[in-house]
């Protein structure tokens, strides 16, 4: 755990003001602190004159949980949003577009006055906190700030705070758990991304570290054995019901059109929402099961009343303790030089 703790400090430390200069590598470092499904970090950064490209790393796909690559492209949007905020702090205004020729994101820069926004300041503090929250109500002003942060181009956010709606949402999460636990490919894929020990997590720099998910730090063989006997939809549902009921709000990101540009935009909106929550001293955690199973997603969309729009991502929000942090790969490992 000592080595893991040291790596966490290295990854998440806040750079001094002198390092937030127009250094593209430093912008990439901030981008890599973004969220990604299973912490796969499915991005490649290509540094060019006055621009950065963020390309999908398809070798890090999760075809069982994410068969259409929706989460992968949303992750590119998360990284792009962090990068844009870091660029703004460095005196660069970024213009972000989806580039169909590369199926990636292109960000062009022009110089501007440096501005360190509260969202930028929150980047090293944001985390996915898979813990129980305290259930306290959020003031109307905070709910408004969260709603504003999650709006985008063709993407909107829905916030639910009443207990009846949260209970209904929990049932859809339960249905998603049951469907996923029945899928052997989903279980194998999830296990392949779990890093059961600190040693394993430090070696890979990616994936889901056991304690981040509430499990002990154990050797891989023991972790797999424990999952064989203690990993079930019933237990996951018990945990998710408790966590959802303890949450102050449930936020759902919804896009108008079901295509890659909107998936990227949904990721940007989620990242702003999570950073705004962090800036307000709140915790967030994904509960994406209902949007990951296609038949349930269609039922969930009808429940939400969004018509043909796609529910992209769902996250619970509340006040709670800090959780163990995940790692990131070094910047050199995500750069493409040619």
C-alpha cells in the first residue's frame, strides 16, 4: 500500500502555478484525470502545432458492458473537458469539435487571458466515491448550479431528489444488475479490469483497484476466489439500494441524438457536472446499469419521458467521505508522436 499511496499522490497532486504554463504535456496530464468506464483510460493524445487531438484507443474497448463504444466516446469527452479547463488556466482558449475522419476529438487553441475557474481547481479533487452518503437535502441554489453545469449542445440533464423517484430508479438499477450478472462475458470483462492488489494496480496504472470498490487489498487469486463465492446480483442490489437511498440527488445525462458527437458531448457535460459537485464539496458515483443494458435502457427512457433521446450516463450525488483513489497511466504512455 505504501507504493500505491505514493503513486496516488504523484497522480493527483496539484501542480504549482509555475507549471500551469502553455505546456501541452501538462494539459494532457490534467486530461488523464478524467473519468472513464472501468478506469480503462481509452484515449490517445496527439500533440500538434496549436492543437491537440484526442483519439480513441480501441484496444481498451469493453465490448461486453459497452458494445457500441458509447462509454468509450463519452470518456473522450470527459478528457476533452478537463483539457479545455486546464488550457483556459494556461491562457489558451480551446475550440473543441468531433472529427469524423479520425473518430476523435480535435481541440484548436488561440491565446487568451489565463483564467483558473472553480471547475479547473476541482480537477485534482474529483473522484468516483462508491460509498454511502448522508442523505441530506441540497439547497436549491446548489441543484441549480449542478443543472447548469450539466447542460451542453444537444445534451441536457435531469435531476431527481424525491424519494419515490429515487426508489423507482433503484429498481431499474436492480434490473440492470440482474441482467449483467447473468452475462458471463460481462463478468469476465469486469474481472479483467479489477486490480485486486496495490502491486497489481501500480503495475498497470489503470483499472478498478479493489479498495476503490470496497474490497480488501488481496492477491489476484484470492480476489477471484472471493468474487466466485461473494459476487452476486443480490448483494450488489442490496448495496446499490442503500447507496441510492443515501444520495441527495440522482442526475441523468440525456442526449438528443444517439451518435458519437453527442456521446462525446455527454461526456463533457458529465465531467462539468462532477467537477461542479466537487467544487461544492459533494461526492459523485456512477450508477449506469440501466443505460448499459439496451432493452432496459429503452424502458428507462420511457420512464424518464425522453422519447427517442438517449439516457447516456447516470450518477448519484451527495455528501459523504472521501474514497480510495484510482491511478492513471503516465503521460508518456498516452501520447502519440506521429
